[in-house]
C-alpha cells in the first residue's frame, strides 16, 4: 500500500458524500480497555456492544496465529456500556491471546485486541505486557529535551533506511532497527571524520527527528529476516495495531516485549543526544477494511457512504470514522499513551484533513494535561486524497477547518511549498527558487 500523496486544490473541493449515521452505541468512558496484569493475574476488557458472546483464547506463543493451539479458553462476561471482561488468575506478562467474537446472526470472528499494547509476530495475536518490565535502564530519568520552537530543526527519516547502509558504522545486527539509534559516535571511517546516523544528526544541528510510522503496520512480514530480499519495504502508512511498536524494526519480532524495550531505547538515546522525537501517525485510515475493529464491532470504526460502501478519502480503501465517539476516544487515548509511556515529543498527523476538528482539539487538551505536555508538538497535513463520507455538521481539520483548530495545532502549507520550490508532483512546473521568481514574487511576499 502506497502512502497517500494526492493533493486536491481548495478550489476543486466539492461537498463530502453523505454518510451512514453513526450507530447509537453506549460510550465506555474508562481507560482500562485491553489487558492489564496485576499481582494475581490479568483483567481482559474490550468494547463490543453488538456481540452476543466472546471467547478469550490464551496461548504460550506469539508465533503465526494458525500454527499453535490455545492452552486455555474462557468465556467473557458482559459489563457496562457495551464492554466484556474477565479476570484470569495466574495469567501474566508474556501470555498471548486473541478473541472469538460471536454475533446474533451466527457469525464468529477471530480477532486480535484493538486495545492491545503488545503483540507477537506480524501483530496477529496480542500479548499481555507488564510495561514496567520493558523499561530500559535509566528510563525513569529520561526527559524531553527543552528546545524553544524558534530553534526547532526537524529532520524526517525512516527507521529502516536510517542505518541500513553497510557503511553506516552500525553493527550489522542493529542496522535497520531501533537499536541503531543507540550508537552515538558512528562514522564511515571509524575515525569520526565522516559521521553517520546520530552523530551525523548532531553535526547537522538537528533538534527534532520526525520518524515515519513505527506503530505496528501490516505490509511487512516480520517473520522474514531483514537481510532477506523477500522481507520487502514499506514506509508504514498502513496501521495494524496502533498501540504496538512495529516488529520488523526489533531484533526479535516474536517476543512482544522486545520491540517495546528497543523502541524506548531509541527514544532514550535521541533524548540523550538533545534531539526530540516526533511520531508520524496515521489515524485517518487502516491497513485494510478487514481489521480488528471491523471484526469486533462491525460497521462502526470506518466511514461508510449512505449506500453502505466504504468511504475512501484516503485513497487507501477506507477512512476512520474519527467523529464516532468511541473512535475519537480511542485516538485520543492512543496519542496520550505514546506520549506518556514512550516519552514521544510530538505527533505529525498523516492526512489530518480526514480527522474531525473536535478530535484534534481534544487530543491537544489531553496532551496539555500531561507533565510537560504543553511542549508536545502537534502538526499535520490539512488535506485529503479524495472526498470522504461525513454526517452533517462534521468539520474536518482541512484547510477550510483551520480556524476551528486550537492555535498550537500546526499544519503544512502545500501552497507555500509549491510556490517556493515548484510543484511537488509536476517537476516541470517551477517555483520561485527554480525558475519562476517573477511569477511568484507577490505570493512569496
């Protein structure tokens, strides 16, 4: 799946298509969805208001989901506001699980946990995680670098590309991984004359690194070694598990705790170098219309047109219904989770123009309530790739909706970009710096 890149000019925008009304499901307000271990066991809780029965299955392994059998299955109990829950004594950190969700029409869906914070290989099975066990040494002392906004120099990179070259100075076993960022003094010649990776960023004066998506995405087979050409490559704009780090950047994608610890080590090391970490997030669409939300709460998570077909404003087959109350809550909780648990310093929202303004403003408010939260950056793309389907009254965070956003939610300006350097897609259309200074002088002013 390719990254959405098409930009529609403001003058060409037309009214959004009519959407199906949001289902009137109860909203669960607490923050304990997922799997939470305690001294005696683990509480599993999910939101599935249309299910009429759910089986929790427990596994010893996070291996491919069709290769192992559960060692235990338990029936969950209905709870408040459309939730289901169960407490399993003796079940703790490192136990893998999934769900069989039953519906009144006889349908049974196998699904991982959309609220999971850890997963096995390829994210097809969730894992119970005691997050304290994933903290690297010194994590409690890790702090966000204090860098005034006037001094921000943001540099975008892809975790795999960052260190994959054989001349990067990174040990082979760490190339293309989170741990490549934990080597502060690498160079091409080993003498420091030609610095690479983090040393190169420091030489350049970079103060913030914007990392292309590193939540768990669906286009790469994590079971194939990175050095194998069949491993493939993707930028990562295809979310599978929003609250789980991508396994292909870890040294062991089969152990759900390893990717978490190594992701934290990456952020810790960049902070030690005085560099902020901005996370590229894609809450506007998912990897596929067949996802954990659709399997658990069919018809709720994705926008649908009035005829029932999926909206596709992202040009990636689907659009997340960010305006639906439980999807808004999910997105807000997810962003806050990455900021709080992983110490992420900022968020860049892919196709922000597909996210409604209320969701964006609630995210800003929630981040501000964290310690040091007011320093956390928020910016995004105020456009879509195509039209989406919206209920009347929904305002999107696109160019037309900018006045409804809080003042500390930033946006890219493609008009400025194209005016300065020429059209981003049509290289033969020049800009002010590339041959058309007279044409664009007034726009620049």
